[in-house]
């Protein structure tokens, strides 16, 4: 079962690694988009979001306090869903696109919280990790 968890961790973090890289490569563009959504200090928010994504993904992938990494991902995803993808403010195709992104972020946040619980429950018994969980 630990091998399945490892494969799942690898597949799960792919979207976060690429997104973190995008936050650092396209900071100005993303900051402009965040600013258009009303996010204060949008450049700092984009860089902070990239840090949360990158650190969380690496932590989950390598198994270095993976519970903390899963929490960092959830901390990024929940506010992002509500601040960046408020589909209820949109109409037409924009509403549909933002709705998809909103529910994707919520689903990934839920999966992150489940991983947090899994890492805490499994403790040091989970194979293919560098450290055990930080919490619990």
C-alpha cells in the first residue's frame, strides 16, 4: 500500500510544481490578474502563493514533514478558490470557467486535507518518506 501512496503523491504534486514554477516565471502577469480580482499586494501574494505551492509540493513528494506540506497546499487552495475564482460574480462563459476552477481548488484542498490526515494517522509507518509527520 505504501507504494500506491507514493505513486499517488507523485501524481498529486505535479499540478502544484508546475503552478509554483508559473508563479515565479510569470509573476507580473499573475499579479495583474490577482489585482484585477481585488487581491491586495498582488505581487507579494503571487510570490507567497508560489512559495506555498513549491514548498508544499516538495514536502509531500519527498516525504519531508509531508503533513505540513499537505497543510501548506490547503492553505494556498482555499483562499485562492474564493478570491481568484468567485464564479458567482461572473456571467456566461466566464462563470463556467471560474466555476470549474473554483471547484477544482476546493477538491484539491479536500484531497490535501485527506493527505494531512493520512500522514498523521500513518505516522512513521508510511514507507518512502524522509521524515515522519510533524503533527501528531
